[in-house]
């Protein structure tokens, strides 16, 4: 599947947004990469909308076709389209593996799912874009529980969002409910994405 495989740090600096949500990319050089990266440039209305869309798309590691398809699904849901769109993105399996603390980044979460380390309701799930429903349980394959880097990730978890309930004894995460809007990417202006796609 086609997806961006280049430097996420460069992409973060170009978009002015930490794709990994750690902020490390922008700490030392909070300006765009390249020879002209420090020049100030005023973006048009379309440029701002496109930039916001790219921020979210690269954050969740999706290609344009997948991203647009998810947006169209959000159109059919009740409530605010932009918020519903973010809720659907948060419900992806690779994202929840990251949110639960099994993976250090979403990219690593995608890799764990692809390599068969993750179980969904006790059954092997190897498709990162699976839509997890509230109440479903994400856990590790028995032989994956002893992997050093997964153990390290779980030990280094600072906090988990409230919509995920984690059982420390079983190393299982339950997707308790859909997130509230202020629990995910508060700096993102999803209304710009809605305006861009609804032109």
C-alpha cells in the first residue's frame, strides 16, 4: 500500500505540527526544512485548508484515498462532520495500539498489527485500518508478550486517554467509548478539512 516513507521529522517541520505528537521534531528547529525554510510566507485560504488536511493525514499515516473514504463515511453520521471524522480516525486499530501504549508511535503500531502481534477480541487482527468498536478488547499474542521492545513501551507509558481502559495484569486494552473532541488533537482545526473537501 502506498504511504509516505520519508522523514517524518522533515514533514513535521514543513507542516509546523508534530506528527508523532511528542513535539521533539520542532524543539530544535521550529521552522520548515530546506534553504528557504526560515522565510515567512503567507498562505492562501486554500493553502491553510490543505496544510490542515496534510497534518491530520500524515499524523494517522494514511494515503489520500483512505483518508477521503473515511471523511465520506463521517458525512453519513449524525453530529458534526469534522469531529465524527476524527473519531473514526481514532477508532483505527493501529492508532489504538499506539494509544494503549503497546507501540511508541502509530507507525510502530501499524507494524505490530501487520506482523500479527495484536489480537482483537482474542482473534488475530492483521489489518491496521480495522475499525474498532467501543467495548472491543485489544491484546497481545501470547508469544509477543515477552518481546523486549513491547515491554519497554508499556513500562514507559506516561498516561493513556480516558476512553481506553487498560488491565495491567492481562496487558489488555478495552476501547471503552468514542473519544470526546477535546481528548484528541486539540490544535487541529478540522473545520478547515471539511471546507476543503466540501468545495
